[in-house]
């Protein structure tokens, strides 16, 4: 196998014409014969680059509206022949098949067609057949043939043919791997689309694909490698955000920032809201008359844990709010938009990452969530479940007040984003205590109460912030102990899914303590 392969003949057939003329000119400069089709040939000819139509090369006309043009032995034989195999080379000569040394293919824009909302037949017509076949043929024979599927790689080929007179084996091997990943992702998009068309939520075979955004410095810990990939999901968030400043986001930054933005997107977007996240759990969430007020209220819940945290807003980051945030060491700020004045304030903190998304995520937009396990992965639909005032069932003698109902719904929405077992205390549109990730609900309730008392002490208050608060539980109370811990902390109303065998015992305990309690009928475990 020869390391450097000179490019005597190339086939260029692309849907994305960016960089095509520059590549064509570079090939022409070294005497390469160029085969092409359709719009690619027209673009090259328009730039004065000589081109031979594939139909002229094969001696067989394009037919069926272009469905059949490159599926021909003179094309695939030119790709697949092993140059060091005498029998293969004899077959080429016997059948007048010329070698093709470079193949440049962009597939029909199927993914973009689906995203545009095109009808079924249009999507079908944008499924490329000849393209993937050529890509796979050329990639298989990368010992002798160079395959390029991404315009961003044209410069690699141009540089090599200028400096070495051809392409190196290491480059051809790398491009082959990229090519197979591209056809795999293409087929994944098609199979996923077909599953949707057939109403098949969990098909017998499921594949996933992503495009690498960055390699992280490390994973959760320095000894773990990690990378960040984005998929084709039409959802505003961390994968679509613009980073305006600050050092590269780490694996943990990305995970926490996603959790923060998903939380604020869940809340009423007509009211400014702020969430502060630490280790994927909220340590403070609040709504307010403006972003600054919401931030200060969120910070008040747990100012100790907020140090080194992630701040997410569901509204534009303004100068007044930015000035408050930079008073506390913060890793990342993410918001739909930012004012020029706020950007200037943030810019003084060189390492503080600032991201904007252009809007909040749509909490009702369904998608798949994937978690790896040994030897496989679990897949579930995103938790898009929500409860409203009409969904609440009062189960106690005391009815909750209007204020309590408003806080109860807010607390339950926040609890959806807290690791189970989750307990959230809320008062006047702000969290005042959060208990997360405990093995039993009673301990989560007690931890949240401790947080509320400590926060009040730091604020110079004589009473715990939990006094007069409401409490949300992400799942039912299996016993009354967790509820009683909340009552002892000063909570006056409870929201929980209900559904325990001991529901009546818990209701009786609530009645005895003079609490109001509502059932939602929906739980929100978050493991």
C-alpha cells in the first residue's frame, strides 16, 4: 500500500457548495480530471473549472429524476478496486473502468428538510441513495481512495496535495472514519423520522448520533475523559447557546447549566425568575417583579451553596442584575438575552462564562432522555408533565389560601428539578429551603428545614424562613414523619402526588397539625 496517493481523477457531487470552487481549482492546478453531476458541475463550470459529466463518463444517462446516475460499475469499480491487486486492475482494464482517487460527497439535506416541516413525499425524495453508497465504497477502499464528506475538511486535502503531491494514508484513514460516522448519523436521522411517522416511540432498534461541540478538559473528575455533543433536537438550551466570554465550559459546568436553564424555562416566562444551581441541584429559585429582585431572593435561600454556582434567568440579563451577580463568585450565567451594559459589567470578571440562548426552552417539547448502564442504555421521554390549579385535589379539612396555592404550584415546579427524594419549602414566590437526594423523604424534609433556619440566621432574621412556608414533595409521603418535620419547621401547606397505601394516615396527621394539603396525582422523580 502506497502512503501518498496522487489524485489523478476525482468525483465531486455535493449539495453544500461552500468551498467547492476553491477545492476544484486546487485539483485543476495539479492536473486532476474532475467528474461531477448536476448543480455541482454547473457551479464548477461557472468558475471556469473543466468538468466531465458522470453520464459521459459512464456512457449511461441520468434517469428517474436523478434517482439513478452514480449507481454504476464505472463509478463504484473506480472506487473499490484494490490498486495492488492484479486481478482487480485487470478487471478495470477489461471493462474500461478508470480509477477514481478522490470522492467528495455531501448527502441530500434530509435533516434540514425534516426541520423545515416538509411533507412526507418531500422528505422521502431527500433521502440520498447514491451518495451514501459512494461514500461507503470510497471509505472502504481508503487505502487508495480519499473520501471527503464535510467542506470543513477541504483545507486538509488542499494543503496535502500542495505540500506532498497527494494524500497520506493517515489522512485517508481519518477521513474514512468521518465518512462512516456521517452515513451512520444520516441513517439514524432517517430511522428516527420513520419511527415518528409510524407512531413508534421505542422502535426495535434505536440509534443515536451527535455532533461534537467540544472535548472537555476532563469529566466529572480529572481522571475521566469527556466530550460534549449536540443532536438535532429543536430545543433552545445549552447546546444552542452562544458563549460571549469566559473560559471553556467544563463537563460539570455544562451539566449544571443545563439543569439551571431547564428549571427557569419551566416557570412562568411572563414573570422574571432566577435559579441558582450547584451540582445539578437548585440551591435557590425565586420569581420577582424584576430580575434583580428575583436573583436576590434566590440567593437568600442558600447563600453558602450559591458560591461557585450557576445562575439562570428566564428573562434578559440587565445591568442591575449583573451587578448583583458579580458580587458572588459565579461559574456561569445563562439567560435568553443580555444588555450591552450587563455584558460590560460581566466582562470585568474574565473567567465568568456568559451564555445567551435567544429564548427559553419549550417545557412541553418532547424528546428522548438517555442514560447509560452496563452493557446498554435506558431511554425515556422527557418529563413534560405539569400540574395546574385545576389538577389539585384538596384532601384536608383546611383549604389552602390563594397565596398558599400560588406558592404550592411554584414549589412543585421547582421540585421537579431537584434530585429525589426532593423537598422544597417556598414562601412568597421564593424557595426558602431545599432538601435533595436523600435516601428517605424525612431526612430531605429535615435538611430543607435546616437550610431555611440557617438562611434566616445569615439574613439576621429571628425566625426560620420556613415559618409560614409551603412544602412540595416530588413523590408521596410513605409515612407522616416527613410531613411532620415540615410542620415542625413552620410550614402551613403541603403539595404532593399522593398514591401511598398510607395516604389516609398522612392526611390525618396533616389535619391534626392544622395543615392544608393537596394531591397532584403526578410525581416527578429525578434520579
